[in-house]
C-alpha cells in the first residue's frame, strides 16, 4: 500500500511539473517569437535580436523524455523499498 501511494504521488508531482514547465516555457517562447524582448549587440554579432522558432515536435519530445525520466525516477526508489 505504501509503495502504491509513493508511486502515485511521485508521478503526480512529476507530471504536474512537466505540465507547468510546458505552459510557462510555451508562454515565454511565444513572447520571444512575437516581440523583440531580447536585444543582441549588432556590432558584436551578425543579428540584432534573438530568433525563436516554436516546433511542436520539440514540445512533444520534451513531454516524452520528461515523462520517461519521471517514471524511472519514481520506480527506482520503489524497487529499493520492496527489498
């Protein structure tokens, strides 16, 4: 019973972090896409503003890899509790 509670709580916390991170990251990425929020010194670099591209595949890969990390990090301590 303790193992099930431990696993469920870790998964809920992990996926909540993934969800909030994607929302906050998506908002900042959208802001950087539409505005000239970050200015770069054009005498030092070739460009004068940061160019951001929002690719849905990037967001999907972040969800998948982060989800795998959450599941593995929840399962490893659970396996040690069983022993």
